[in-house]
């Protein structure tokens, strides 16, 4: 199939005010909203109110929402969400992170669309995803995936989470090989990250994932509202033809994660006729040989990690200014101001970022960050 030229040039606009950041991707057949909300004056209810206002203003349909933080008050958070929205008909992933010395790092990210029909993905009686078709591809967002039996051993729970991704995609005519991104939030990650990798490696071999595009991923610590050993999100794309290409990207400053046993791509570029996206996996202070760099030095780990992600973006003629969704994971929440100072000092204070407290996959890693970015394809 010959590649089709877009009939209307795409455009990107941004708005930011009072803890709300919205990047809008205007396309010929639909509009996408990438939303990040932080608590205004420490009020976590304001996050839901701001997201609601943005979605209503654009007459959009929410695809998914991730809620970070709000430790020990998850019930109050759920009540606040329902107070603001009423019935919730999209997947919401609640991630109950750490709370060091009373420091709560909280935020909400959401993805919404306009001018397109959205179907909900239902699995085992629960809404776990949203799917829509644009002119070039079928696109699916899955979230809030956790094993029904939380008493199972961790290995079994991990296998169940991957099985849920596969079964959910099967209900809408997609397969695991369509997955381009996963988020795997593991309770007490450091105790069983190697188990998670073994389960993932087996699945990828069995499903032929290694023969195609290996998804980008974030594997990070953090308890969840379900009380499960793992909770997962995923994104999948099935192009209708050759209008969309999905290409793994090398990291100029790091080796492939596959070289040290972690089954994920450092980054992917997804290109359509009118725009392109770069998805960057969870990235930490790891040197080109795969070893932890700057052990014990948070500032140096942040600096290296940010330079690694910037180098990936720059390799595709993008920068942090193209970011639509950024999540920063810091091991010790009481040091969240260290990252805030880095952003301010480097002219990145306007980047849409949620900072949360999580264990990273190695005990000596103090910081990790992931990023999504978008740019327009010009003639």
C-alpha cells in the first residue's frame, strides 16, 4: 500500500496553568490531548478537577488515567475522583507510592481524544482499556491490570498480568506482538525483579516478540491499591497499512538493555504521515557497559540520566520541549527538591513531569525517568 499524504497539516499546541499541562496534537481526523496534573497548593482533588475541566473544554473522551501517590489516603482519592467525574468508564491505575518522612509526591497523567469513536475494552467484567481507529492504525491503551488472585506467588502473578494484556488485546483483534509499551509496577521490586525478567523473557520467546519490535518499558517499584504483587499498563498499535512505521532506537550513551538481560527497547519511534512519536523506556544512571554509574550521588545520577534521554531525543531531532508525558521516579522522596532544582537550573521547569517516590530496579540506582515526545512531520 502506498503511503498516503496527510490532507491537513498537523499542529501541536500547549497550555499550562495552576498545576495543569496539556499538550494537544491536532490531526486531520482527530485531536489527542496529553494531560499532566499536579496538586494545586497541595490539594490532590484539584488534579481531578483540572483534568475534568480540560477534557470538558475540548469535548474529549478519556482513554486512560494514571494516579501517582496519595499514600495512605487512596480511599479518599477514589472518592474525590468520583465526586468530580461521577461514573468512571475508563481504566484508572492507582499507584500508592512511598511517603518518606511525610513527603508525598503526587500527580495524574491522562490521555484523551476527540472526533473519533472510542470503545472500552472489558476483561473479566472490568473495564481495562480503550481502543480507537484513526486513519492509519488501531490504537489501544490498557491499564489497571492486576491478577485477580493476589495470594498467588509473585511469579504466577507476573505471568497472570502478561496474560491479561494478551487476553484483553485478543478481545479487540490485536495480539501481544502489537504492544509498543508496557509499565510494570512491582510491589517490593528489589526482592523479585529478576523473577519478573524471567517471566517476561519466556513470554517474549513464546510469542515471537524478539523476532519483531521489542516494546519499550518501565519496570519500577511501588505498591498499588489492589494489593497485588504487580499492576500493569500497556499500549498497542496495529497499523492498517504501511502508513505507520515502528522503529527501535539506539541510545547513544547506553548499551541495549537486552545485553544485560532486561527485555525492553531503549526507545521506539512511531511515525505516521503527519506526526511522529518517540517513546523512551524507564532510564537510569547506567554506563555504556551496563554498570551503575555515580553510586551514592543523586545529583550526578540525575544529570547522567537526563543527558541519556536528551541524547535519544536529539538523535531524532527532538528535545525535552517535545515531551508530552514524563514520569520521574526517585528512590528517596525527601530529595525530590534535588530534581526540581535540576529542572530549574537547566531551563526545563515547563516540562510536563510527575515526580514520584519508587524503588528503581537496582538498589544503588537513586533515580529513573521515562518520556514520551511528539513532533510534526513536515513536507
